[in-house]
C-alpha cells in the first residue's frame, strides 16, 4: 500500500507555536506541520520506543494539538506506520550495467543507508515490538510494504535475460534473501552496517546461490 501520509491531503489547519520568550510564532500549515508531526513521531520512537509513544507526546513534541492528530489518524498504530512510510528513503532501481554483482551491492548499500536513517532507526524499535506483540503485528502488517523487493527483482530479471541465472530465481523469496540477512545483521549488531558485511552477503551467499540454481 502506498504511504498513508501520501494518500491523504496535507494538514491545512494552522498551528501557533511559542518561541523561547513565550511569544507566539507564525502559524504552521500544510507540509510544514506535516513534517513536524513526522519528525515528532520518529523522535518519540527512538527515545521512548513504541510502547512509550503516546499521541500526547507526539502532539507536544510537534507543538500541535492532539485533536489535529486524531482528525487524521484514529490510533497511534496508524500514525506510526504512516510516519515511517512517509519518511523512509525511496529505493531506486540501479542502472543497468550488465553486472549482477555490482547491482546487488548497489541495492544492499541503499538498504543499509535506509536502515541507518532516522526513520530506519525508529523502525527497528517498532520491529522489536512486533515480535513481542502479535496483535500489533497483525494491525501493522497491511500497512507495511517491502520497498527492496521490486528493485532486487528487476536486477535479477536483467541477469536472467542475460542468461546468468535461471528464470526460476525471479521470485520474491529469492529476492528477499539478501535484504533479510542485512536487516538481521542490523537488528543484532546495530547500524551502520559495514561494507564488509554487505560484500559477504553478495559474494558468499547470493551469487553462489544464483549460480547453483543456474546449474540445476
């Protein structure tokens, strides 16, 4: 599903904030308020975790009213997922260089940057909560989409056209192996993910696997 924040119209209600001296600043509207709410959600997730995040805390951090949040999102689950989808860096398809190894490295390096971004750090805290709370996982799953599978599948498709790997490798399951390993590394070891780990995943696992499939 496309990002929830992107599907909805920008917040248009004005919000007055107070400066350090207590005087009212100019009112924030639209995308400016939108960005403040997203930043507040990410900040609260990093510092408080999902369990400690509240609509009151997000509203206070964003310097807006709680009613403004509830007009757009009925629960903190909706708010958190929408903020993460909006803030997460967009994955691009690597340029077609005729180089399977180089293009797989490109995809995984993009993922590593995404994991190390503010939204990626906040998402790791949410993932931990999903493991502990099946009910939360069920509520969140329809809103989450893997942004890495499509670029990886395109890289694999090009390699299949060149005859480097079989067409049977063009499945989401195979395309997700490298990204799953990279995410697991980040969950266990934190970020940034070292270049050596990315290279080991590609050279030690993905390429041998694809080459093995090609000979079956």
